[in-house]
């Protein structure tokens, strides 16, 4: 049986004279597994825009935070006087909206996120531009 325990997780520490018990190893493994499960994970990925007005990018979890950039690393660009929102940072209940018309640019949804493209060229939504590669980082 362990005679000492670690400060933060109470894991067993044995002295030379201590008898080592399998149950103590199993209890320690359970504590470690539980602690690791609470650590947020970063998930990296990419998608290619298909030009539809809105689209869901499927993930096997619902992110709490999401950051999307176009292939050039930009989240905003201006081309020939046209402002294009092509990414950004969003939180679960805080989508990125077009400041001019209050339209969704990027938002987290259940098991993924939504992206948009201005199919009529009158808006500024470019998170689903046809054939454009985008990269994302999501916090699980």
C-alpha cells in the first residue's frame, strides 16, 4: 500500500518498503483518465467552398470556439472596393454577422458549423466561396 500521494491528484507514491497493490494502480489510472478528459482539445481541419448560400461543415462534436481563415490566412479582404468576410473567430452563442445586413457569415451549430456565400454578389459573405480552401481550428 502506498505511503505517500501526489499533491494535485492524490496519485500513489510508494516507498521502497511499501507493498504495491494493483487496486492502487487502477484507481490512479481512473484519476488520470478523468483529469485528461477535462483538458480542451484543439481540432484542426479544412474544407473547400462549394458556393452554396449556406452550408454546414460537419464535425463529430459541437465546438465551443471556432476560428476560420481562407487559404491565404485572411479573415477579411477588400478586392476592387468589395469587402469580403472570409473567416473569423466565433463562440458557441456568438456568430459572426455581416455588419451591413446582419446576415450570418460564420456560426457554430450542433456537430459542426455553418458557412455562407453571397450568391448574388450583393453581400459580403465569403466563408463558402466556390473552390476556395479554408482552414479551421475548433476547440472541442
